[in-house]
C-alpha cells in the first residue's frame, strides 16, 4: 500500500487513505512502519478522506500507537468525518489516541 506523506522536522503527516478494513489493514500498518523512521518524533494521520474503518483497521492503528509509544514518539489523528469519529468514540479509541479537529491544531500539539 502506498500512502502520501510529508516529513517536516521529525513530524510525519500521512493522508490519502479512504478505507481501512480486513483486506488492507496489514498493508496499512506495514506502510506506516516503513514510512516512520527511527528519528521521527511524531506521526499524524490526516483521515479527512477516510470513509470506512473496520475493527482490523482500528487494530492496525492501535498497534501503530503502541509502537510509537515504546519509542516515546507522539501520535495523533485529525479531521475525522462524523461517522468515523463515532466509531472511534464507540470503540473508546478517542480516549487512547489523540484526535484533533484540524491539521493545524494537531501539528501544534504534536510539535509543541
């Protein structure tokens, strides 16, 4: 899976994913691992285009969060559409993973 990303001063911002489910969750997680380098200090997922996420997708995000936490790196997600935000709330992920309304808010929090 190819993901669009930008790296600036140790912050990696990834976007462009429209669906994360059982058919691509492992590829998504692997792509995140491949993109984030050891010296990166934070990862931000811009989920504005995300229209669907399954439990397999949530698992991939949780594993990514745990890996980043081990490295003491920041992690956040921004621009969740209302249905996706509801999935995060119902699953409790909004309590575990920092979510932000805007990209600017997320960048400020992760780099500040």
